[in-house]
C-alpha cells in the first residue's frame, strides 16, 4: 500500500494530546501521524483543575486539540466540536472508559465515517473485572458486557437499574461498532476475541518518544539519599503494587541496609497516609522517599541515576514505564503477568518475578544489585528491544495500513 495518500484523522481519547504528558498514547500517535504528513485533530476531556487539561482549545505541534466535558450524550460541547472540526477520513477511539466514544460513534455512523478502536487495557473495565485493583484474582465477567441495543433491551427486562445498563451499553457499543480493532498487546487481542468481536484486529504496541529521552540533557539528581536507589513510578494503589515494593524493601534491607525506595507519584493525601502506615509497620520508613510528581526531564534523569526500576504491578493495560526505563538505560524488575511478559523477557531485557510475591521481588532485586555485569546485560537488552519491537516507524506503518484498509 502506498504511503503517499494523506488522511485527516480524528483521535478521541480521555487525557488526549497535551504539552506535558509526552508519552500518553494519543499524543505519541498524533505526532507520529503528523510527521508522516497526515492532518490530525484530537478531542479529549476538559479538566480545569489539571493544568495539562485546562485549556479547551489549543494547537500542539501541529495537532488541533479540543477538550470537552467528560459527559455521555447529550454532550453539547462534543457535538459542537464534531460539527466545527474539519471532517475526518477516519476516527481513532482510545481507552476502555471513554465516555465520549458512544456519541462520537453515533455521529460517525450518520456521517459514514469509519472508526477504529484501541482499548488500552480491557481489565481496566469494571464491568469485566469486578476487582480492578487485582483483576487476575477472579475470572473476567464477559457475560456482563452490553454491546448492542438488543442486548440492552433483554437485560432491561431482567435487571432494575436502567441507568447502569445504559452506561454499560455506551461504553461497549463503540467497540462492537468499530470497523477495525488495534489492540496494544496480544493479551488484549485475546480478550477481544473472548468478547465475541470479529472485526479485523492488528496488534500494534504502544511506543514512546525515544528521541526526547535521548536528547534530554544529563543532569544527575542531587538527592542526598543513600544508595542503591530503587525507583517506583506509578499510583499508590494495590494495582500498581506499592505494597509489594514495600514488603520487598523490608526483605532487601537485611542484605542491603542502605537501600532507598524512591517513589514518583502524583499521590493524594489518603494514598500517602496508607503508604506511610505500611512503611512504618514494616520498619522501612527511613528507607522510603516520596518525591511526588516530577516533570519529564527530571524523571528521565532519575531513571538514568537509579539502580533499578521496581515495577511490581498486578495489572497493566500496557506498561509505558518499562519502555521509559529501557530508553533511559535503567534495568527493570517487574511482575510476570500478561502484557508485561510481552515486553520483558526474563534474563534478556529485565527480570520477572512471580505475581504478587514480594520475596521473589526482593530476590530478583538482590540478584541485580549483586551482579554489575547482569545490569549491563539487561540495559543492552532493553536498547535492542526498543530498536526492534517499539520503533516508531514500524508501529505507525502498521497503524497507517489499518487506516487505509477501512477509510
């Protein structure tokens, strides 16, 4: 298929395209399309309390961005955006809890415009995973999902909560209506097949802005904390495994008494209180430093300076910090779970440990810290992984091919 054809693509997500969150999937995709010569518009959600999402209209690196209230139909601001933006050749929907997707899909059907969908983590869906913090603890509830009006009517006869049923339908109908699916992992693709969806699927992983990381000036952090530094990046929630990291730290300090866990997270006070309480109970409070949110350049330099990224997640839609760590030459220790094991091959570009096992996490960390040659091997493996599996040119060409087939 020739790449001389130029498309106008509308990307509809949640956070969307911003100035600051460089590796959000919508931004990475949008800018890659612009570099390929396509015209791109983006609709995301407006949040005046978050500086990155506070503007309703702006242009970011050639992408026209419109942000609307995060509401289901009838969403007047969304309708106005669809009516006033240039007509797209194709619409790319993203995220499993995209409250804008149903109204956009209905509009696209009226306009005879094709849609594609990247779900970005099926077990983030509360209708599919009763416990989103520990979704592998019980089987997915596939039978709860409502994909069609016929399903909605059948369920309405038996169940007394019409508002909840309608919400269920609005979240899942756009997935069934999409002309093609672009899952970001083979695990996600397998879940889609369990849904009974039969549209064409092309697995295309997420990728990151590697040139930005490599071009960021080297400015070593001036933190006075004892080493080794173990970096945790993510929300302070059970799903991200902060408790596993703390229990592993309690094991590790027996052999590495100066180890410090550095936590990068935009946490709220309730999350901070739970973290502090557990650290006190385990006797490792003096070994934990909460750094809060860090801007991109500071985080990149912290990756570079850290002895390892500890990523003890219980579930990931993808796991972008793994790619960030590889790009910044920080070795990885992470849970052996679906999606993650598609990125990390044990002993080649990182170390995997058993799901929900803090002792195994501590053992893997100790192994890495005690073997400098292993660290160099992991870093080199990460560099190869990025070059072979997560190169922008390869990924965007696969997405373009999907666009051309359905538009």
